[in-house]
C-alpha cells in the first residue's frame, strides 16, 4: 500500500496510545519508589487503564456519534494529551491513578472510530490493509516507543516519559488536523441503532472470538519475562531483546494479517490460529534453549497479531449498518482478553503446574478460538445453502 497521509496520521495516534498503555510496565519500580507505594499498588495503574478502556469505549462512542469524525479523533487525542500531562504533573499516587483513567478514555473510541475511518479511505478490497496500517503504530510502539520510554524513565525519571508522550499527543493532533479529510458521518439510526446492533448474534459471536483470541496471546506474553528468566536462564539483556523481537513479530503479523484478510477473513484466522497453536505447543520445549526460544517468539509474535486485522474486520462487517459502537467495544474486548489471559496464566502458576504449562494453556485458548472460527464458517455455509 502506497503512503497514505491520513493513515500515517492515524498510525501516529496508535503509536502514542501503544506507548502510553505499555510503558508504565517498565516504569513501575521508579513510580513505586517515588510515590512511596508498593509494586503491586503501582501495578494497579495498569489495571486502572484497562478498566478505563472497557468503560470508555462504549461511553465515548455513544456520546459522540454526531460529531464529525475528523474533529472527534482530534478531540480524543486531546483527551489523551491531557491525561498524559496530568500524569507528568501528578504529585501523589491517587492523582496519577486518576490521570491514567482519564488517559484511557480515548483508547477504545480512537481505535474503533479510527478503524472505520481508515477503511473508508481506501478501495473496498483494501479495507483490512488500511485497518492494519493504522494498527501498525501500535505494534511499532512495542518495538521502539516502549523501550525508549523505559530508558527515559530510568535515566531522567518517570515523569519525563509522560512529558514526552504528551508532546507526541500534540504532534498527533496537528497531524490529524492537516491530514484527515472531512469524512462523512456514518449512516445509521443513532444511539438506539448502535445498541441494537451490538446485541446481534453475529456481532456478539465476533466479540467473543476477539476475547478468546486476545486471551490466547496474553496467557503467555504476560509472563514472558519470568518464563525466560527461569526456563531459559536468560539475562536481562536477552529478555529485553526478546521483547523487541516479539514486537517485530507483531509488526510482521499485522502486515500479513491485513493483506490476507482482504482476501479472506476466515482463512486468515484459521491459518493464524493454527500457527499460534503449534508454536505455543513447541514453546513448552523450546523455551529451554535461547536460540530455539527466540525463533519461537518471533513466529509467536507474527501469529498473535495476524489475527487482529481480521478480528476487527469481522466485527465491522457484522455491524456494518451501525458499526461505531461495535468497533469500539471490540477494542475493549481485546483488553478483556488481555485480563483473562493474564488471570489464566497466573492460575496455572498458582496451582504449581510450572511455566511450560502456561504455554499449553495459551495453546488451549487458541484451539478454542480456532474451533469457534470453524464453527462460524460452517454455520455461514449452511445458512447460505439453505437460502439457495
């Protein structure tokens, strides 16, 4: 796909959101020490952000339905910028907690509305690729933005990282202002139509698949550092390198998933989930050796994010007559899957099954997702045959 300025502007926004979502994980020790709280208490800042995404996605979408898309996206990035500014200026734990909640309110609506706008900017047979181009900013954040924020936080203090993200928010607002065209408001019956579509069986099924697919990814990824430290006997440098390698895999998977989903959403999901099952099963053994573990992590990253563009397209297609709320809620579904995956992996650890069993649990979630895709595809063919 040729360079498309509006998609680049959306990708910059996605990059900023990715940095602000994931960078606190690397800043927690500094935040905890500076604010005089425990690491688990500082960890609640991450949970607060996820909760804000879940609540903010439907709230922001339903209350902004009549705002022109260009101005809405700029306004959402203004909320993002304000939240990060509040984080940089926070003087105590609770003010930082509130700041993180404010920051998170834009997340679901930005990706939800942004996906629809991105798809509207290209030809119909390029829509999944356009969505993937926007999400490219999120995957690139895991490669460069998050490590850079962690480095700034380590050298200059955690507030410096949030000042930098605030500046990125201002840059994104200017980029959206100059690059985005005046996209027409989506047709539909307003708030009630959006809510009715959200209750449609095909939409709920697509959202459930998103939760399961995201859970398969985060069951293992949440605990990748202790897995590598314990099973691979890896150094901190190696673990950091593996996180960057995983981010490269996410970026490659996003590119392939977007292009493949333009040809067939179901086929892309079947191939990606099958690959995810196989690599997670192999990882239970390969995690013992550095080089095989690295190869598995790269493939795992590719398979993990290759499912994201087709999952977003599946929801948008199922809710195409009123897609805004469903598209935004789907971003919340990704975050819900993150939480479920982390809880599942934690439960495996707590019952004493060992780190390899976490990878088995992730493979089981991916298998459940694959069975759902195959079941939905079979049902669609059966319905089509009955109509004929």
